[in-house]
C-alpha cells in the first residue's frame, strides 16, 4: 500500500478505533502504538506513529509529515491490520 492509497475514510476509521478502544492518557488515546488526539472543537485530528504525523482536517483535507519512509510502511501495515481485525470481528 502506498501512502497515497490510504483513504481518508480509512484514516478516520482508525482514528475512531483508537479513540474508542485505546487507552487515554492526558487527552491522547493510544492503541497499537498509534496515538490519536484532536483539538478543542474536533475540527482538527491527529494520528501519530513514531516520526509520522497525519493531520486530518475538516472538509476532507489531510496532510502527512514524516522523516523516515520506513515509518510510513510500518504505519500502513498497522492500519491494514487494525482494519482487517475489525472486519474479521464482524464475521
């Protein structure tokens, strides 16, 4: 999976999973080493994994900021696994 193939709906789904199933500490949720947080009004959300920060903005925009390509690949695998686990639990 390429970083451009990560759809916003998938990122929002993972964000929701982390904020509902993750452990909350100081306003930041964490699940499977991925952290999720949002600003005071919920219009800006962040997913953070190692040196990767994904900013999810209102109106469907998002941005990726990272240093290591390896981190992006690891994150993609984690997202794929989390979403697959969710689908498998539905069956």
